[in-house]
C-alpha cells in the first residue's frame, strides 16, 4: 500500500537533554570515551542490539527510560561533559592552522572513495579500503584539515555474512534505514531535498544528498533510490561492489561525475581532488567538461587545470585489481564527453589506455586517474616499488626506479582502534596527545615507564573480554542457524582466557593464504595442544601445558568461490580435527569484531604472498594495542621494526613455485611458533608476568604507534599532496586561467618539435679506463629543432652496469647550457666522477622543462642518446 504522505518522526527527547541528539549525529562519539560510555549507560542492551547506533537508540528507547535519565544528575553531568568535549574538539583542531600558510586557509579538499568504514552501525564498507577511508576522514578532522568526503550511500551496503551447516558462506543484505542512522538529508534554500542529475544513455538519473558529520569533516553521499528514477536506477546505490559490469559502470559514473556535480550544488569549490583508488576517476571528465562549457577553455587547457589539482592513491598490487571496461561500453555511456571535448573515439579512449595504439585494449580507471593527476602514490614503501613497476608502461622511456609514483604508508586512527582501557593506560602514562605525537617526541620513551604488571593485567582483561565476546557471538549465530543444543552448549566453553591467542582476520582472498597455518596438520596440533611441551627448554613433566588457540574471521566476496572454499576448509578442519576448543571462526566480520580481536589477541598473523599485500592495516591496529605481529614481510610490516615488535616469516624472498613457497613458509611459521613465540609467551615470573613478552609489547607500542597512524599519514597527504595540488590549482587558474592556457600551448609546441630533436655529438674527455673520483668532462651538441634551451633540460645519467648491460640505480647530473655554436646547435657541458669502482655506465638524456610542470616526466617525453 503506497502512502499518501510520509513523515520523518524524531524521538521526543526532553528539552534539557537535546545535547544527546547533537552527540548522536556527530561520529566523534566513536572515538570519544565519554560520549560512547554515555550511550552505553543509557541502555547497555539496546546499545549492543542497535550495533552501537545512538540515533537508532534514541528512536527506539522507551520514553520511560528517557524520563528516568532526565532526572539522573550523574547521567546529566556526564552528558554535559561529553557535549563540552565535543565543543572543545570542534574548536581546537590546530594542526592545519599552524602548518598551512594563512593566506591559503580558505581552500577545500575533496576526498572521493567508493566506500567508507566509519562505524559498524553504518555498513557501507567492505574491508580495509573503506576503513582506511573512514580513518582518513577522522584524522583529517583531528588535524583540522578543510576536507570533505564524497561517496555513495548504499541501501543494502555490503553483505552480512553467515555460514550454513556445511561452513559455506551465505549472504544477507539488510536494508539500511537511513532515517535511523547518523545521517542528515541535505536541503536547498527552499527546504527541498538537494538533488543532482547525471546523464546516462537516454535518460537522466537523479540522486539526493546525505551527510554524515565526522568531527569537523562532512562526508557527502549520493542516494539514487528515489523517484522519478526507474527501478534499475534505484539500484545504482543499492549494493557495494554488487551487480554486473554495467552496474559497476553506473556506480562509478555516479560517484565521479555525480560527486563532482554534488560539490557544485553544495556550493563547495575544492582546489584538490583526491581519488582513493580509481573508482571515482570519471570526476576528471566532469571537471574538464565544466571548464570547457562554463569557463570557455579548450580541452587541453581544461585538462591542465584538472591534472594540476588531482591526486591519485592506488591500493592495488596486481593488474587484475583495477576496474577495466570494454571500449564499446565506455563510448556508449560516456561518448558524449568525447563530443564535448572535441576528441575522436580513439583519442578519448586513450585517456584510459596505457597502450594507446592498441585499439582493442580495455579502458582502465586507474590509467584514467593517473593521466589526469599530478601526484600519485602507493600505500607502503614496498607497494610504491610494486606500483612503479605496475604502471611503468605509462612512462615508457623512464627507468622504473624513477617512475614518479611515490608512497605514503597507510596508518590507522588510534582513538578508534585502541581498546578503551588501553587508551586510558596510555593517557595516564604518556599524556593525552599520544595518538598524534610523532616518533621523535620524548613521550614515546615513557612507554617503558608503564609498569609491566599494569600493562599485562590490562591485556589479560582484553583477552578475557574477547573470549566472552566470541562465546556470545557464536551462540547467537548457532541459534540463528538452528544448531543443536549440544553445539550451542559447547560454544559456551570455546577458548581459554589464559591461553596464547593468535588472531587472523582479513578478506578471504586466495593470495592472503588463510589456510597456510593448516598445511601440516599433525605439527599444528602438536603446537595447539602442546603435545611436545617437554621439548621446550626449562620444562619438566607436570608443568602446565603451553597451549595455543586461534581466532579467525573474515569475509569472501560473494562471487569469490575460491575464497569461500577457504572458509569452508577452515570450518571443516576445526570439526574434523576436534579443535573446537582451540580454534574458532567468527562469522560476519566487521569493525566491532575487528576492534575486539586487535585488542584481545596476543599475536597477529598475516601470511600473504609477497608482494600482494599493498599495506595491511589490521596489523597496525594490533600493534597499537600491544600485540606482536607474526607476518610475511609484505606491506607495512616490511618497513616496520619486525625484530623488536614481532617476528618476520622468511626474509622477503620471492618464489616462482607457489607450492614450494607454501611449504617453506609454513615450516618457517611452525618453527617460529615452536621455538620463539610460544616459549616467550609462557616464560613467566613467579607473579605470572611474562617480562620479556611485555618488553616486546612495549616496543610494539613505542615504535609502531607514532609511525603507523593516520595522523602522520593524513599530515603527509596534506604537506606532500593537498597543499601542493591546491597551490598548483591557484597558479593554473590565475589571471583567467592564463598559466593553464600558456602551458597547454607550450605542450603543443613541445609535441610538435620533440621528435625532431637530435643529439649530434657527445665528447667525453677520458678513455674507458678511469679511477675512482677522477674528473671526466663531457660535452654535447644538440639540435633542439623548434625548441629553445628554456624548454628542455639535458642530463647525464650514470650508474653501475647490471648483468644485462643496463645502467641501474642511475644518478642524473644536470648539464650546463653554454649557448649555441655557429650551426645553431645548443652546447652543454658537465663534469662527472665515479665514487665506486667496477663497471660503470654513462648515458645522456633530454627532458622537458617548464615552470608550470608538476614534474619533468609529466609530458611523458624522454629522449636518450643512442648507444
């Protein structure tokens, strides 16, 4: 039955308790202990059953309970404290104001992401990418950065996972009730829903705008489930990563194009656009269109403005991870942009191709993002190396090591992921500023002043809370599945709160090798049940067994059958080996489960195939809670102090045979558990304190907290990315886009003349046999064709020779311009020396040069001297 009218009904909160509503609608409560405790105190059971959603709580709590707390002076005092802390927080975000030039502080940055993992009561995320995006917004708020988030608001979000009796993953898609979530529906000046429209073939699709307030940062999200859209278009914002290729293309058009139009409708004019992965890259097309149609620029002029102010972050270590669309689909859905740009079909498609001459190659969203950005980064140092190799074809004449893709290592939001009791411990001994203090601050040495007993007892409480949580969650899911009473009773006794607990939680993709630890069944069982405990040094018959237990969680993508097989394999393994007391799989992994696990486990296990793990932020969260990592040297762990703060599995080796790799690394894992991890954990004093283990915990906290947090990460994006892109935007748009027009014209001249440049002579003063530090004079004559000396820079390139006869780890030396000779050839000279002996190489190259270029590789033109 269709209603004749709808009403948005709000809870009847007593007037003097309206602060509750203010607190509920700003996600600051998620990382503020006082506010979170306030809502838990309001109704503990409802807090849990609402998935920690204060807005839903206020909408469903009994009026009787509201009236009770309205007379509770203690509750009212706590509410006032929480509200005051929110007010202070909103007013005192100072990092940006202290760091950025005052005359620049009216700028705005837009951060686009397909998913945001902020709180478990807003299930519009799938995993690490979304949680990272959520933490990015939280830390941007902490730092006072003028940033807004842009995303899609999914009606069903990502799926809720459950397992059938056989252990096979099943998916439910609960409907998100936006009106009972911490969301604001944006309205225009007339009080009507704020809407934008995006052009699709034969129709326009409309979307309304929702906002979630994340501290000082607003996250704006588009929702297409409205009239007059047709039923198919309603579903554009239905499921995250659901549907077929056409629906994915619809979603990414809405995110990129719709997101850019939404910012205009909101009256926001960002100077920096940050694409978190390539899903939003169509925003570049929309920005170019606007500049052509509204500002009167040509395509090439508009592209210079967009390129200068876009930045792109890739989280993907393999080509298969990027969205690729068939050329005919791209032209069907987006061909009207080619018409607006004045480009041919192939010229337009070339924006998303690395091999522009391959007319059958698909359109890559990552390639589009790179070709329309001027700053690009991976999310860990190793991932930066992987990304340079992955995208090297976009800079075909540039040595891989110089491909201009840098790295900014991911981090995690400390106040969100560290357990409450642990935060209070850190606050007590380190002071309240520890979440954002850099590694060189003296406060980190104070970690050693935390009494071993206090740190250890706190961690034991966290482990006990995890055990209770796991037992309750398993019982709940077994009842929902219709399991037998005996199964449910056994769930009450799983795990032991005093036993070494290893956590493994992540997306179940095959490269993450979730079952690697199960490779040798008998050896694993001996470790779990300490069947060989008398072999350990110092043990005697009758000594308490040194048991080990595993807590495992994670989802497979609904279409990832091999990933689902891994989950079923683990479930069957637990049953068939009778390991229910030592190993549990927790269904429906989410932010809340993650927080319980990274606080309550003792060791965090990670076993990806190097270098397939781009970053791996769950291990960072574990380390912040004092857990020790046991991991393959991949992602963030490869740059951490993996000796003091945990254990590396292997030494970063690469293997051609994956089966052999699994065998070697599984044995290495068993060796570490048997010889180092288990003995260290159970090496106790008379008071039951594992002193050496606690020392390692302190190192994990001291060394990892300041390095792998999003305060440091977002600060880096600010100083290295946002500030510079914003400055480039100001330069490009000055004087009615004069610099953008100049740069576009210069590039045209550059391309017209580049391939006529000739390196005529290279005069080297010395013979091939020279000594270390011997000066070598080099001169060259170059025909610059229609270009001048100011258009290029000429460099010598020197370094050692590898087995293939190529220069590796080369060093560029800029040559000095001497003028022209009588033949109008340009003359350059430089002196070089070699500081190391052995076979060394020398080459010469010409690069473009212009004051408005973001870097000399931006035009993707390099001319090398012929050998």
